C-alpha cells in the first residue's frame, strides 16, 4: 500500500503569517510548498490585487 500524500491548507485573513508558517511546515515535513496567490497570479497572468479590484471592487459593504 502506498503512502498517503501530506496536504495542509492554511487559510485566514491577510498578513497573519500563513505563508511564513506554510513554508516552515513544508520544510519540516519535507514536502513542496505552494502559495495559492502565486499559483493564481501565474494562471491568470495578473496580480492578486488587480484581480480583487476587477472582481471585488464594486462590492458595497
């Protein structure tokens, strides 16, 4: 029977240390780290800030 892949998903509000914690945890577990923001920016070829402005800019609070 094969090993079960390790997958950890950190979520939360901005600027609380998710990326820093995720990278440290990936190093400890010897697994690859993926930053979802980086993956989205690569896929759409646009920054997260511009995507937010385009799709969330007109939301009234």
